[in-house]
């Protein structure tokens, strides 16, 4: 089995379809010319029949003897390029006369059923077409007129035409194949450019892009789609690199603190109280690192969309109350009051666990960034087809220029101004990814020293 290049395959399929079309055209041309030549011969024979019938005289006194004197005189004085053979039979099918060009030959008599019909036969091994016409007198057959013409010229014409078409056919296909191959090669230049560009793209060189063709055809769409794919891959790799770098940095910090604490412990003997203090501090750092690892794993899992969604009825009222119960100690420590506005029971069709993570993160941030004796307001309402959850605090707020950045992994707004507030900057990154998976829309509005408002729309 031959392996053709794509360019040759296009040319090959093109000449197959074109070859079939040319074959049909050649066949029709041959049939038309064959019909035209044969019709021309038939018309000539009919003309000869009519002409000779007018020259025949019937002699009743001589038992229906057919007089052909005028025909004989004309026949000896005319020259025909295409010879016409003429022959007369009487009532007894006996030869009366014939044209001189028949010489010692004689046209064959056929059964009465073939009267007035064209018959292809042979005369001295040469192809001829003849017709036998009955001569009638008072509806009685008194003889036959035979007219024949040679088919040599028509046969030669058709034979030459057939040979010409058979020779021209493969030559035309060869020329068409070369033309189609050239055109296909020109058409595939953008594909070659795509291949060359793709071969230069590696994990260290993702900025390469395919030059878009001038014509906005299928290849333009393909090139544009590949460029968009490369754009997404580059952004994903950049996020991966940034995530790895930030994760490494964040994990290194508690490990460094823990290592420093242990080194301090072994430098000299200490009291039991000192050991207990440093060990508790080390345990706190280990717990902090565990919490960081859990959040990193959670974010990575949803980045790869491994988590399978479990859709069920999520009762938002009960869910929010459970979250507030879990954070009651922290709220009591900061003396934060909660204003709830639930006019009725609200539920949505979603994943209960993931919705819990989203709302929990927002409530946790509201508690974390609220001042002492602050207030957090939580309300549920219905807006057209969406269920709306609003969480508002009167805490430290977020600068306007940081609102677009706080959803990025490990980003924290002005952490040096509030060193007492601990965190990794992963919570809102997780919320953003989960909201995309669950088709939940949210917006964050905030002002410095006035507080932050989060509005979630469940559809």
C-alpha cells in the first residue's frame, strides 16, 4: 500500500473525480458523434431512395418490367465521393440492373420483415449499410430497390476519435494531477507554517505564535484556534510556575520558624516552662503548615477538576447557621455581633460541601478583618431567578486597587499593616475556582476603614 503525502492525496482524489467526469464527457461526445455520423449516412441513403424511386417506370406489357434507363444514363455520368451501390430486383427477385461499382458483386436480399429498415452488413468484406425498399403497384410488390453505402469513412472517423480520446485521457489526467499537486502545495503553505511554528514551541518557549493567513478561511480559523490554545497553555504554565514558587515560599516559612525554635531549644538547658512554651509554638507552626497544605491540595484538586460534583438541595439558612456556630469562639473573642436577615427558608440545587467552603471563606474573612466590637450582617433574598446571599462587615476594608488581585493565589492586601492577621492568601483563590465550577457569581465591594460587602448569586 503506497503512502501518499497529504498534498499528493488531494491531487489524487481530485484526478479520480475529474477522471470520472472526463470519462462521462468523452463517452457522451463519442455517442453524439457516432449518432451524428450514422444519421448522416441514413439521410443520404433515404435521399438516394427517393431519387431513384422517381426515375423508375413500370412496363405493364412486359410483366411489370422496371425501366431504369434514366438512372443508367445518369449513373454512368456522375462521380460520387462516397460510392452509392444501387440494385433492382423484379417480382421474381431476379436482378434487373445494378450500378457499375458493384461489378461482379450483388447486394444480399433479406426477409420481407426487414423491408425499409437499415441493415449493417458486408460487401466483399467491407462494411456497408443498405436498405431494401419494395416497389409497389396497386399495393402489390412487383420488385425491390436496393440502396447501400460504404461505412469505411464513418468507421475510420469513429475509430480515429476513439483512439484520440483514449490517448488524450491519460495525458489530460497527468497534466491535471501536476496542476492539482501544484495548487494543493500552494494551498497547504499555511499548514506548513503551522507545522514549523509548532515544532519550535517547547515548554521553555511558549510565546511563539502562528502567523494568521490573510484569507479568513478554514486555515485562518485553525491557526487562530491553535494560537488561543497556546495562549491558554502559556497562562496555565505561568500560573503553575507562580503557584509552585509561592507554595514553596509559604511552606518554607513555617519550616524555617520550626527549625529555628528547635535550634534554640538545644543550645542550652532550659526550664520545663521554656520547653513547653517552645513546643507549643512549634505545634502551632506545624498546625499552620498542615492548614496550608490542606488548602494547597484543595486548590490543586479543583484546578485539575478532579472533584466530582454532587448536586442536591442545599438549605442556605441551616448552612450559614452551622458555619456561624463553628466560628462562635472567634466571634466571641472579638465581641462581634451577627445580624441575620432570613425572611424565609432558602435553598438551591448545588453541591452542599463546596457551597459550604465558599460561604465559610467569606464569613471567616469577615470575622478576621473586622474590628473589636464589630458587626457582620448576613441576608438571604430572591432576585428574579437567582437566590442572593449578602455578607457585610464594618472592618478594615480593602484598597480599590487590590480588589482585582485578591483572587490570585497567595496575594494578601497590605499584610505588613496588619501583621496580627494571619493567612496564606489562598481562600479567595479557592472560592473563585469553586464558584466557576458551580456557576455561582459573586462580587466584592469594599472601602478602606468602612468595611466589605460580598454578594453571591445562586442560579
